[in-house]
């Protein structure tokens, strides 16, 4: 069974079905807490070209591979030792939108945004510490640590909202990203890309 509502994606290739699960554990396979946020910002950014677009594709492919315990090189492709991309059975154009879907379910959670007070300032998180969310699940949901690591942020936020209904700004797991927060993430990434570009030129 593939739990699409919590973020699982089933990929059918011939007679085989590969399940991608953006669990809290899978997110740690992307890198350290700050790296996860950087990859999120990179993959979600629109309109990249040239080398920046190539780096974005590489990050998106890494996200997909992180969300499966199986070898997906024959499905989505891989980079060889010379860092040349070798495609798989899937269309490379599917890599970026699929990675974006997985990251939303794995990092922010896909839930209906809760109302916010007018004086609430957008909050930008620079690190995604999966272990903190695991501890939250163990403490409040009565699940084992192993079960908590297999939860996605979508399933975690949904469960915590059910157990701790609004006031939303005080409920554990209630912080869903707003449009302003997403725009702040894009602005932050644009600054990073500009710094990278200047370093390349020098």
C-alpha cells in the first residue's frame, strides 16, 4: 500500500513498483540540518539556468535517491565517477517536480495553512533538525523512535494537529509555511546564488 496522502510516491517501471517515502530519516540522508534547508531552497527555486540549473538537478536527483532504500540508478539515473549524468528509464524532466513534492512532504509538511495573527512576523528556519521532530512524535504521539523516523512531516503535522487542535500558533507541529515564508526562502537563496556567481567570476 502506498500512502500518497502522507507523501509516499509509487513509481511504476515495467512490472516493478518503487516506493519513495520522504520520511524524517530520508531527509537526514540529504545532509546536515543546514544542508537540508539549502537543498530545499535550491530545488524549490524557479528560473535557474546554466550551471545553477545543473546543480539544482543534481540536488533534486539526490533527494529522490534519499527517499528510497533501493538502488534507483536504472530508474532515474546517476552521476558516474566523472560526475557525468547517465539517465535511467524515467524522463529527466520528471526529476525536479518529483523532488519538490517529496521535499514538501518531508520538510514542511503538506497541510492547510493555519490562520495567523496580523502581527506575526514570517519566520525563516535555517536548519531542519529531524531528530527534534522525532522526539516530538515520540513524546506526544506515543510512537516508538523507529516509527517516528519513518513518519513524514505531513503525517507528523497532521497527527499533532489532530491531538492538539487550535489555538494554531501554540500547537506543536502547527507551523506550516506561508507564502511570505516561501518568498523569504527564495530571496535568501537568490542572495546565495549571487555570492556563488561572484566567487566564480573571480
